[in-house]
C-alpha cells in the first residue's frame, strides 16, 4: 500500500470534525484546518513509530513534520532512509 494512502487513511479514521464531507489534500495543514488537535498529535506520533518501526526523537517533534500527509511521508522516508 502506498505510504501516503496509509497516512491519509489513518488521519481520515481519526478526524475530529462533524462534517463527514470534510476533505483535505496531501499538502493541506490538517492542524490549521482544525481537523485534529494536540491529543491527536500524540496519537499520530505513536502511529508513526508503531507502524513504520521508527523512533521519533524529541528534536523530531516539530509541527512541520506532522502537519500534512506529505510532510509525514517525507519525515518517515527521512527516518527509514538512514
């Protein structure tokens, strides 16, 4: 399965919006759009660590790494390419 699809599916399953028609692109800032909150941010970090077998270090906990599907995918790729 495509990396961005996996990430998008996880986010869609955890959206905290009341509109079932909420849409976003892979480059949209999901935090700025109000689709997720800080609690979801921690869930997202846990998801990334557990599903992609990487460790998210303290210095990696920057909103830029997790605010869009594209940025999450780039972060995962940067950690798995080491």
